[in-house]
């Protein structure tokens, strides 16, 4: 397994959702079930396992927002560092209480960060 990921995707959150996130888990399952199988297959075909990000990332010229959950067990610290150091204009936001599925875990907080990033001058 590459330094980019570790562990199976099903363990992405390590079972640690923020408090009261039974709703988040249900929302995640509902949303995932609504996505057609062909889309999931296309996503799997584009996985980053084994991809050398060090050669790709310097080509990213746009200002980039990276949002991470500190409890993410899918993306390793080496993977995060590759992104941090490889993208020239990067804004990083880390949520201490969230895991890999942060968009489902706290959609309002994530949306607020995205809106702030997209509307700044």
C-alpha cells in the first residue's frame, strides 16, 4: 500500500463520528446509495494509489483549498505533506473532531469554509 493511503476505505473514519452523528452516518449511506454503480466504478478507476503526486502537483496553478479531518485514517501524514508541499497556493483547514468523511460529518462547517475560500478577494 502506498504512503498516500492506508487501510481499507470502509475504515476511513475509524468509527469515530462526532457526537450525534448517527444522522451523519444515515445521510452518508443514503447519499452513497443514490450514486449509480457506474459512477463508483469510474471513481475507483481514478484512484491515487501508486500515483506519484510529486510530479503532478507542481502543475496545479490555481489557489487550492485542502480540508482535512484530523481523525482521518485513510490519508496518511505523508500524503498530506505531499499535497502541502506540492501545491504552490494552498490554504489548509483542519477539523480536529472530523475524520475522512467530513462532508457528511459536519456539512455546515465544511460548506462555510468552502464559501469563505471561494468568496475571498
